[in-house]
């Protein structure tokens, strides 16, 4: 009897149905698939080439030991493999305007975009990218510096947007009141159901604008928004209109980032008023300011491939 030596010594995982193997591989993450799993055997490589494998791209692990350019190249390869089927992408601690535009241009079905500490992504770059993401339903931004104009562009371009997060880092500075972001959201994102604004500088005026402009809003997270006072009528209105409300002083224990106070001696972010927080620092340590942090400078030239 002739013996099939290839099958005799084949590893046991090759006997698994392809759909089960694909599910297992997807749990590895983008970089593990492209750097390791893709090279294990012919069967795995064939599965890793399937566009359905790349409908979700999650680049959050093992980013610290790689150069920014290498991370962007891996991300572009993953986007290319999706062949336009990408619906959900998460980038952490890297990214640029050109990468974001590359993703948007090749992902007409994109519904969810999450950026965390992608300091080389500017408001202008994000605005240009989302103009191509008309099906976007969730946009979650952590420590990304954008203007009211960028928020307006996002709202006008992504009319199906249901979930928006614009979370800021917390610094020890005197308190500045700033409602422009809240007003931009209120006037341009009417279909929102979930809104998270951790560390925002808005006042009750901005909050009321959101309640007026977003009638479908169900969940609102205002933790660390210490310019907001939920006493009186505005507090009652929040209780009546919202299903789920996180208040300014609520615990941040379940928040995925560090929401504690930070010192920043050289911080010099410009505000629309023409001065920075650092100019207003007093000797009273009991005052705090909540600000974005970004390496982006308005003088930088954007480049889109």
C-alpha cells in the first residue's frame, strides 16, 4: 500500500476546517499574522490572503519595538489585502495624515475608525480622509488635536455617525472655558447616540447645545468635564433625555486610559483666543485645565499619497 508521506507528517491543525482556522488566526492580531502566521505553511498563507480576513484591522500590540515607517508599511499591506472590504480599523501610537488618507481611499465600506495617541494625524488630515468615509458610524479619537472646523467636516461628511469620542489628556493648568467643540458636534452630528468627551473644556452652554442638536443621544460621558455643572435644570434635562450619563466627578477606574492629572512644564498649546494655558498659570494648585496633546504644528505641510 502506497503511503502519502506528506499527509502522514502534516501538523494536526491542518485538519481543521478553514473557517475555524481563520477564526483562530484572526485572534492573533494584524502584526502577528503578517510577520509570523503568514509564513507557517501554504494553507495558512492562503487563508491569510483572503480579503475577509482583513475586514477588521487592529494594530495595538507590539508597536513599541517597531519604527513608525515599518508600522505604516504593515498597515498599508493589511489594507491592501482587504481589497476594499475593511470595515473596522484601530491604530494606536502611530499614524500620519498620508496613512489615514491611504486607508480611506481604499476602504469605501469603513464603518469604524479608532485613533489613540496618533500624534502625527492632524485635524486637516483627518478631515480630508473622512470625506471618503461616508458610511462611517463610529469615530473614536483619543488625544488627537482637532478644531471645530474639523468636527464640522466630520459631521457633514459622515451623516451616518452614531458614536463619537473626543477624549483629551488631563493637565494641571488654570481652567479655560471652551464650547466650540461642543457646538461643532451639536450643529453637525444630529444622529449621534453615543458621545464621550472625557476631559473636555465645555460649559453648560456647550452641553445644552449638544442636548438640543443631538435628539437621539442616549449615552453621554462627561467625566473630567469640570466646567459643567449638572445642578438645576440642565441636570434634570440630562436625566430625562439620556439613558446613560457619566458625570464630571464619576470614577474613571473603568476608563481605558490614564485620566489622572499630569504636569507638563513645557506645554504651550495655542487656543483660539490667542493665548495658551501656560500663560495663565497661577500659584493656586487647586485650579486645573484639561487639554489635548499633540506633536502636530499648524505650520506642518500635509502630504497625501
